[in-house]
C-alpha cells in the first residue's frame, strides 16, 4: 500500500531520431560519473535544456552498441550476445537516472514539457530494440542452444529473462503487428504522462483555505503549523491551507471537528482527476484500457491482466483474485464492526449523524481512545524523524551488519537531500550510498518511494549501488525536530526495506540486481522491514521525546501493542477495493469502459461498505495509469504481505526479531539474490516451506471463516 519502487528505465528503452545529435559533445549528462565511490550522479550539472539532447545521444549510442552485437560474425553465445547486452546501455541508464529524479522530485512546467515530448520517443526506442529481428534471433539462439546447460544458474536465468521479455514484448510478431504494437506503446506513453501531470495539477492547484480559529477546531498544533506554512507557499497570508495531498488531507480528516469542512476536504481529495475540465482523467483511462486490451490480444493473451501476471509469482490473475477474495469477506465483516463501534460512539455523543466516509478517520480516533486509551498525538512527540532514521540504521546494523556514515562530498539534486555511505561494520568494505530526500516541495510527487540511481553488479568489475529514499514530510522550522506519525514511521521503515534490498544485492548481471524482481515479490522485503518499528529495541532507543529526551513509556508501548489489529478492517478494505477494481478493469478485455460507471458497479457487486472510499479512485490511480508497472498489479502488496507475515514468523519462532541466524538466511536467500532465482524457490530456501496465509490473517486480526 505504501508507495512504489521506481525502476530506473529497465535496460531496454527508447528511437529513430539520431539525426539531431548536435550539442552533445559537451553535454555533462552524458559523461561518466566522476568522484568518489566509483563515481556519483552529477546532480549539480543538470539543466533541464540538457535532458533532450542527452537522451537522444544516449539512445543513439545504445543503438550503435546493438548494431555491433548483431553485426558480430561469430555465432551467438552468452558472452557475445546476452552479456554484451548487459554491458550496454550505460550512458542511457545514467541519463535516465537524472531525468527520472527530476521527473519525480522537481517536475517544473519546463521539465513537464520535455517529458511530454520524450515519453513517446522513449517508448518507441524500447520497441526498436525488442523488435530488432537480428538481435532477437541471436538471443533465441543462445536460449535454445544446448550450451545453455553449461552456463551458471544466474547466466541461465538472465538468458531466460532476456528471451522471455523479448517474446512478451512482441519479438515474434509479424511486421504489421509490430508496427501497430509500437504505435500503441507510444500512444500509451503519452497518455501516462498526461494522466500523471493531470493528477499533479489537481494536487497543486486545489487546496482548502481555512480563515478563522473556528475553522481550525480540533486540529493539533503540528497540523496548524503545517497549514500556516502551506498558506505562505500558496500566497494566502493570514490563513491556513490544507493541501490536496494525502499527507495533508488524512490528518485533517482525523482531527477536524468541523464536519462540513471534513466533507469538503474529502470531496476535493477523492475527486482528483474527476472534475471535468482540462485535468479530467476519465477519457484518458478509457483510452488506456482500450489500448492495453488491444495490445494484449496482439501479443496473444486474453487480457492485459493475463499478460502482466505471466512472469509474476502469482502467474495467473485467478490466483491473485483467489487471495483477494479470501481476505475481502473477513475484512468487510470487520468494517461493519468498526462502523458499529463508531456509530455507537457518535450516538452516545448525541451527534445525530450517520457515519459517512468523511467521518471514518475522525470517529476511528475517538474509538481508539475509548477502547485502548490511546491517542495518536501521544505517540508523535516521541517520533522524531531524525531519531527514527538513526533507528533504521541501527536495525540495518543488527540484521545486515551495515554501518552508515554521513558524507558531504557528493552533489545533490536539492539542498534538502543528504547522503550516507554504507559500509560493512566488520570488514569496513564500501557497500553503497544512501540518499535521503525527506521533504515535500513543489513539483515533487506525493507519497514515498525508493529509487536506485545505480545498481550493484560485477559484469565489468565491481560496481556498488546507489539508492535513495524519498518522502513528503513537511519541513519543520529551523532547529526544530520534525515529528511524524506512527503511519509515517511505518512508511519510513518500508521504504528503507526497499533500500536494503538494493544495498544487499550480490549478483553479477545488472538486469537481475536488487529490486529488479517480480512485481508481487518486490514489496515483500519492504513490508517485512515494517515489523521492526514496533520492536522494543527500536522504540526504547529511538522513540525519544523531543523535549525531555526520555524514551516512550512502556505503558504507551503496551497500548500500541494491544491495539495492533485496530482498524485493520478499514485499512484492508480501503486498499483491497482498489486492488480489486484494478484487476477487474484489466480483466474486462476490450469492452469500452466508462471508469465512473465501472467503479460504481464493481463496488456495488463487491458489497463495498459505503462508509469507505477506494484508497485510489480510478481517475487518480497513479500506480496503474502512470505507467504499466503496477497495472493489474496493485494486488502485489497483499500477495507480498502473505510472505511478509509468514516470514516474520521465522524470527518469532526463532530467537526474536534480531535472531542473527534467521537474518543471515534472509540475506542469503531473499535480500542478496535479486532476480537470480525464482522467488518461490528463494522463499522456500529461507523458510523451509511454502508461505501460508494464516500469519497474514492473524496479523490483521481476521478470522478466516467469517
Ligand atoms: Zn513499497
């Protein structure tokens, strides 16, 4: 549910516009990365005007490399074909990394114009490679050669991946079909860009202005401060502004006593991309779904979902649906209980209301207080962003023997970004770099995510990884600590889990390094890390009161532990409804879809509790419409969480969360192997058996029978 891993532009990307190779000689974005640690990204040399010529020159360079591979008179073998591809595309990877960082964290209007132009061209470039017949013939020859058996396991898997990815991208189609496929991919790339830019526009242009003390009723001081700071950036002096992003809206819905304003804020947020006018995404969605359905048919699959899931751990949409349906009913049953608790409380207060979606978070907090005597605001003073960062470092030290040292000798994309060197505690060996970009700013995507700037590999000598964690905390006043919520802290651990997945990578070939695993497996390491936040070791050492420095009291920890399954009905249904809509949209085939009607009818069929709205309504569902990546794949978080809950059981059954032997198995079979082994096999090697769903149901407090 938390946010995603950005894959730097696969290895195969983007064209046919070699003509304009001017101005590239001095383009610093094309240069090898210089500096310490095997070179670092030259963020200080980026100018937006350099992106287009750099991308063009880098694409042209990669096409030349491929020409060299296909022109080789020697018979195709692993080394001269597959390994050659693994060695290639380096310049484009470097440029794409910088381009991607700007896209996710500093997308100014000037940048967005470049993005609109380049997205379809990068898609076309991708196709130009996968549709290169001479290249595919060589890959196929290596794949089918009896010599394949002599390759090591990683080489065999890389060969299989290259081959299957080419076939899945249409390498076997006839010329007409290939041409149509490439048109579809270019159209889709343009639509994805438009979709994302529309959501960003509605999150930026719309906000709720609070004008009086009366309108602030119920809001804690931290929220008032953030709203006052937001008012300054929005040039609304003397007011308080609630931004149209999750990190502003959720706390407002939780604390505002003003039901009318809660409804207003809720409507603004859930209608992003659905307001008619120039930023409306409905027509774009219809078009995307049609094109995806047509593409799946061209490629020989019944639906887009079948195509997407083929190489996932679930393998077939039916298996993903089965899991979602098994969890759906108990989760809905729990929601009805939660709503009954809230309604009872509202009645007791003589509120004279019926619980509506904009009441859920508000009454949920009241019930939490009533049932567990736990106030979320009591936790916050103990959750200092920087202390928790030290906490995640400590956990990484315990589990993986990592040490983190701040470095200042590398360029950053924005002054808020800080960098740490990661080394092995015992051998002092350099492992990688970790960039941390914690604060919200204009042009930065909302949410939190991990991104790899460079992956670990050793195909041409030892290359260490560079990873980053990104989030949208509101920057505090100078000298004041940033206090974060329990949910935010969980997200921090989650994203750091992705980073550790990258940092532990120990493979030879870059295409299978770190987080380059199946979509429904990639959230497993990250969700697993979330479990360490609530360990007493972390809370006692790092959950320190920002004024007194005292650790969080045991009594408060006990309350947190007792309430662990509180509100799991809401959290599960909010997420799962979105995952089900995603899958059903992509199982619908080429039926022309009106997103609004489809969403409404699907939810009615599912028996969606009317007090909850989808975590991502269709017109703003960036996971599935900003690229192909999580399309028909939002179920992945639940799929991975089955593994997560079951895997944490291995620690519980052992000596606890810091059991060194279990951690070593985790490193060996899960965190270090990237995509060099089949995930189901890797999991079995770690756990000694296949995953079971029981631990997940228990973690969420559901009875499997209800
Ligand atoms: Zn994640």
